[in-house]
C-alpha cells in the first residue's frame, strides 16, 4: 500500500536504508565505509551550504581552505585530542606506487619520513596557523570557517549518519578572553538551532554536553539534539569552547594592551552531511522522504501525462509555461525551484519517483488540465486521505497565486509535526533510577520510547563514569543539559543528592 | 616606488611569490607541498565555483560526491592511466595510530588489506559507478560533475600552480556513441573558453593537445592555453574524449535499440584552483593583483579617512550609506559587492593593502568628501599616471550612476590588455627549426619570448618523441593545435615534410 517496501513500524533501520536508496539520495561505494552522494542528496547539501554559509559570513567569519593531510606530529600535540581521535584515523605513509611482480604496491622507497593523517577535524593545523597569524590584540577575534571533507575510520557504517568520509563545515575562532570565546560558542550554537528549526524544519534542544561527552580537548561542548521518529536522539551540530588548551599546545599568544603575551581562547563548531540523515528520520514517511521545501532541490515538480499522441505538444508547452511562471516567484528568499520532468518514462512511475524523493508539490498535468487551464497536484506532506492518494485541482491562476503559500505551509506543517513529536515524547515522571530502568529496560525491539528529562547532581570523574555505565546498560546516554533550566530541582535520580541541573537522557545515533 | 618589493621585470618567479603573499591570497602550509588558501584567494575561488557551477548545471550535468579514497585495484584497471598517475599518488595504508614507546606510529595491526589511493582524478571510481548505473540507452547521456579536493604528489611546489593538494571540478559523462561524446568534449572546452574570457578576463587559445601530452587513457585531449606576462603558457583547463578505454576497463555497457550490449563512450573535463595562478600572472602588476571585477570578492572598497576625532562619526555614516547604496546595484548579473574597511589601522596602510589585493575600485573618503557629497577613488587597473597614483573625484550621485560602468570597463580593459599581449606575441615567422633554435636558444634568464606558431606533419610515436626531445632542449613544449586552423600549411618545421596542422609552441608552467 505504500511506496517503500518496508514501513517505519516494521523495521525502522531497514526503512532508513530503503529511503536513502529509493529517494536516490546516496549509495554505498566500493570504498569500504564511504558513500556516493547522488544529486537529490547532494542538492539538499548544496541548499544547506548556501544558507549556512550566508549565516556564517554574516557573523563575520571568512572562508579559508587548509590542507586535508596533517603531519602526525601536529595531532600528537594536544594529549586529550590524540586520545579522542587516534583510534580512527586514516594514515598516509607512501607517496608512490610500484609494480612488483606485476602487482601495484606502495613503493618502499617512497615511504614518508613523517606519516600524514587525513583530517578527522582541523583544530591542530588551524591552531598552528593561528599561532603564526595572531600577534597582537588587534588581530583578535580571528574568525574563520572551512567547508571540507573529513575522514574518521568507522567500523559500522550508516549512510549520512556514520561514514568513513563525510562533508562538513568547521568554524574555528580565536579570542582575547574567555568571555568573548564563550559568547562565540553560544552564538554558533544559536545559529545552528535557528538554522535547523527555520531551514530544515528540525526542532532541536540546545544544551551543554556532560563532561564525558565533550569534544577531545574542549572545556565545554554544546550540542543541538533532534528527536527521530523512532524516539532516538540525533546530535545534529556541536559548538565547543576550547579554553586555552589548544592555545597552550600550539602557542597561540597575543600581545595584550599592556604589552604582555597572553594565551588566546579558541572555539570550534561544526555541522555535517549527517544533517541529511536527521532530515530523513524526522520527515520521512512510509512513502519516502518529505523534503522540507526550503532545502528541496526541486520544490514543485510537474509531470506531464504524455501519451505519445499529437496533443503531447500542447501539453508540454502548457507545462513549460507553468514552470516558467512558477520560477519567477520568490520563496524562502530565493527563486522558486520548479521543474518539468520530461523524461521518457511512464507518468505514473515518474509520479512515484517524486513521491519517494519527497518533492514538496507534485503536479500531474493531463490534456484536460491543459485545456481547462487547471493544475492538478499532490501536496507531498499530506499525501493520503486514509489509504488513498489525495490530489487537488486549482485553476492555473489560483495555483500561481497559492504556490508560495503552499510551500510555506508545507514547511510549517513539517516543523509543527516534528515539534509536537519532540514535545510530547520527553517524559519527566521518573522519580528514581528504578523508574527509568523499568521504562527503558522493558522495551521490545524497536519500540518507541522517546527521551527522559531528569535532574541530577552533576557528578564528575569516576562518579560520572559510574552513571555512564548504569545508563549504558539501558543503552542510554546523556544528550545534553538544555540551556533553559528550571528554577528548582528534584533530587539527583542517580544518587539522591540535591539536584543541580536538568538533563536529557535518550538512546541515540 | 611600487607596492611590491620585487617587480615583474626584476624577477618574475619572485614577483609571483610576492604577490601571492602580499595580496594575502595563500601561504605555504606546514604540510609539505600544500597551501593554505586565505579569504581573498578563496573568495576568488568561490566566484569561480558559483559561475562555473551555473554553466555546468545549465548544460544538464548534476552534482555528485564520490569517495576521495579509491581502492588500489581500481587505479590498476586502466593500464595507461596507471602509468600516468602511479608515480605521484598518496597512499593510505593504515587506519589507526598506536603509541609505541611514547611515540605515535601507524598501528601495525591496523594495516589495510588493500591500500587506498587519494584521488589524483576520479575516472576509475566514477567509471565503476557508471557500470552499475548504465543499463540501457535510456540511461544515456549520463552527465555528472563533482567539486572536490585532489592529491598529486609534486616535488616542486608553486602556489596555486602546482601543489600536492588542490581544489577542482571534474565533469564525467557517458554517451551512446563517439559523436555524442566528442560533442560533449567540445561543449566543455567551449564552456571553459568562454568562462575564462568573459569571467576571468583571461584570453585563451582552445585546441587539441598532441598525442604525447594527452591525459593518461584519453583518445584526445583538448586544452585552453593562456599567455602569462613572462610569455609562458599556462594550461588553464582540459577536456578529454576517453573513447571506450575506460568503458572497456570498467565494463560500462548499455543495451542499445536492438537489444545488443554496446560500450559507452566517456568524457572528462576539469579546471582547478590553478586558474587563480593564471589570473595573478595575467593581471598582476608591480603594485599587486588587479582582480577582474567579476571575480573580485570585494568590488568597491571604501576606506574612511578616520582620525580619531568627533567628525569620524559622520564620516563613518557617510561611508556606510554609500556602501549600502552601491550594494543595491547589480553588476555581472549579481549584487554589487561593496565593503567599508573600518579596521583599526592607518588609512594609508589600508589603501595599500587593497591596492596589493587588487580591489577594482578603492574609495578614500575624507571629511571634506563627506561634507561635499563627493567620492574620491582609485581605479585599480589604471592606478598610476607616470609614477604618481591617480585618483578621481566624482559627486556621490555621479559615482553611483557610474559605478557599474566603472566595473564593467575595468573588466573589459583587463581583458583587452591581455588579449593584445596574446595576439602580439605569437610569432609565426619561423621558416625552419634552426630559426626556432636561434630565437629560443639565445634568451637571457627570464627574457620575454612569447609563443611560436608553426606548421608540422603531425608525427606520432617515436617520431613525435624525437620532436619532443628537440623542443625540450630549448625548454619548449607543444601547447596545442588551435581549433581554428589555416586553409593551407607550410612545410613541417621539424621534418620538412608537407605540413598538415598548425601548432603552438611555448615555454609553459
């Protein structure tokens, strides 16, 4: 009855793989753990890039490009950073191949004196540049951004969510003091929150990560967390205040007002192609993706019901003129993206292709529509009435008047639907850890559980590790401590001590 | 007397390094052979990307992203391709580091079963995808593009021109037959020619490379060649017709109309950050870069002559309003890029910074300009009259009316200047190889020689190699056989046999 072979209820992970494949977003590549991003998926990434790049530049950051290969000694400079990343880095050791007995191998004579690491993130090589560029307080703040590919060796691959290579943006900034650096960390976090909500229709909770979930080398790490349709959390973006850790390791000092040399405070923040996975698991349904109109590479797709007959000519002209008039409109601050699918294929197949890809509005125009100056269309986010596909017919004039509003309402409806899911599925009625254990310990395979909102005493060190272990047994993790905190706290669910903070607990990707 | 410490006449290679540094375009990184691209350089690349992406999509290509790491066995599939690239590839052999006696090393237990190559180009991994995606003639043409980083191990680095890692775009297409594939090869070549001339103000000669300069595995390779201010040639873009070589190696076959399985014909084409090097060596002068307005990240820069006095407030407001009015204008199909440089530095230093970077129009606004509603500015491409910097004063109203025309005329003047240089410096008065030897053999270090236009019998194989050796002794190479050929030919300059083709010979980057 649905366009995908497997439904969310039947098998959520399988459904996810199906939608990536059937919506033609990406596919696994012959390089282990890496994916090929296809035009519908890459087109979404291009929209994300365009809008985020605009916001990043508006905040005063400039784009740079740093080498992807980082000398091993750089990685070794910051101890925690090494511990955090050393276990999953791709290492370049040779710069030439040689045929030995007819087989190509790394040429032993071309071994590098110092191995090079494919960037798992760029704090080390950018910090080195900071140390050369920053001389005086006049050079601060130094705020830069980079769009780049990243390599982290991953044993279990899940497309868009966890692959050996992925695409991202990484902001890196240096400031004169903690106040400025923390303010920038929070600015980036808020930029991600508003971008996710306004542009991806992805409601999120912004907050601070617990100590044991911090970025390796960070003083504090903040995240935005989104709720997927299986109730799990997806970390959708992070922003780190790095204190003076990297500045110490890399000697990033500036001459202050009084002529002394002072360590800079640095930050870093990033989002990646993982966001596309979040969009899929938030907005997809059993018929495929529902792309939020702001990021849909094609917002209104027109399928002419061609029949290989003479009247096809008139029909094609009608569709082309409609697309042209739609393209002259502006929506979400950019020209409306309309497209006529004139491919040599059955119109019904084309319709379902666009349903699976999740084009927000799909027009099916037959000779009768053309003759009557009408537009028959499907609103993808409200595809069905009961089991039946629901189509609408507007006069051409009305459709042109309504098109922008239809896209805007689709964007808002997708957001509201996801927002309601998030708000209705954070339980805060856990009086004790035993309650939590009961609720999360007894779930059936794939059951929707949502998140827990609990209070705790914010333990550190070994006490925090112990908490982590207890949660791990329930396959749970602490997502973050939301920025918005209550004015009073219940006792710590783990220790019974007075609570000092509210945190979110969930299963996560 | 000039803004750069070294002039083109004194030492062209040193001048090039100086301009890259002084215009703040890029710098060498601690990773051997790699560069850090800085905002002024990356901003030029962003303009190149934006315009070229538009043209590539208009031609019907879609953007994909393929893995950067390619299994070694893929590279080994096409024999000529291996020979061409195997000598300069970065090889990933391990996926983890391990501390041994306190030193981080590649973990011997994490050696990859099959080494991975960092893409020197992507024909092999994209061809593999083609073989899976192309089933029937209905799937053709398949036309895709990728924006990516590329790694080719280079022993001698020159920023933008030759670095171990660089950024590029690579188009890859598959077609049903030779006619269609050759047409696409020529379309891409013409796209590059018009893009270089219209957008980069870079006059070029489009033509076919000789057999010994073909891309490894190509049937024919075409290039656009630009003349630098030292008379050398720069290959600024290439387009390859690959025949069925890669299709055979990777089994790219389609079911044709009659049901038989037929090999596809493929093409590939690319331009890279090398274009920025071409822009520098074409348009730079002894005061720095002169950025063509179409690609200048900032087209009109306004420097307020602030003096730390109360009237600064009014002056700042005047400059901000001017920038705002300029930003509302459209030039080269996009909003005009105006910028107020309010940095805490001496106005004269700021002016010379923008001269070195080559902002097309630099306004210096003092309190008297603000009071009189005037704009005093420098037109960067006509900076001096004799030795003196030449500035103009327009009324504010006139300046706003003229701004677009000033930028357009700058673009045209830069192109015409370079076009005249190209046209006036291709000599065709070489009756024999001895003539060529005399002209190119006797040059002093760094002397401007330009190019030679000669006729030849188009030798192949060993005879061509011999020609190559004779030219190499003069440090010359064959650049290409221009698309526009004469109707009759003089005898071959190398063999005395009847000529069949006109070719360009030059020293090259």
